[in-house]
């Protein structure tokens, strides 16, 4: 089973305002790498105070960081040809699309799946399906709202969900979750 989990933190409400991106790469059902990039968003130096209150990333933290277009090719290589999973995937897919559009970059043909949907299928008795409650339920340590940590927690939760659903290959994921898999 091969997939990557992705997470973004944003500077503003704009979809192109990624200020941090995390990718956790899973190969053969094992986490092999987690990478995090701080990103200087197009809104720099403006950051919405509500966004900062969520993730704690300040404009000075990204003043010397690369822009999204400067790191995307490295990130895309990690994701090439795999299923992308995100917790609340419509948000993260929207940010990825927004960043690619802002910089006039080609949108890759990627399938993505929301780990919330996966969790609801696997543990339909839980009261909450946010990343923090799921991490607590599964005793996964989490530095919440930091992109690399969130991506890694998403990957761990997804692996546990696949195990619970007896899914052992990407083909089985596609067959079992086909109604929930979207195209970027």
C-alpha cells in the first residue's frame, strides 16, 4: 500500500496562502519519510490573526522561506503516482489547487481521499472525527496544526483504518472507497 498524506497551514483565508506544507510518504504500508516546508505566502507579510492563533506561524518565521513554486517540484516528486490522503481533504486539495493556480503551474493528475471519511467507515461509533480526537483515541502523539505532524498523524490514522477495514493494497482501497475518492 502506497500513499502520501498531506497537510497545509495557511496565512489567510485565501486558498493560495499556504505558509507551511507537510507530506508523509507511505510505501508498502510503512511511513518512510515526513517532510515539512515553511512557505512564504503571496500575502507576505500579511497573516490573518485568526490563522496565526490556530497554527502559531508568524510572518517572521517565513520571511526567508521559499515560495510555493520554489518547493513544489520537490514535494511533487514525493507524491508522484500515489494516492493523496488528507484530513478534511477538501481544504487541503483546495489549498494545493489554489497555490498551483496562483503560480500558473500544471495541476497533477492525483486521486485523493479524506481520512475523515475513512475514519467514519472504520470507527462509526466515535463522537468526533477531528485529527486531535482521533489521535488521542489511537494514542498518536500530535503537535496539532503543524503541517508535518498533522500529515504524519493522518498517515498513521489512515494505516490503522485500512487495517480495520482489511484493505491491504491500493487496488482494494480504490474498490472499497471509490465513491469517496476524488480527483485533484
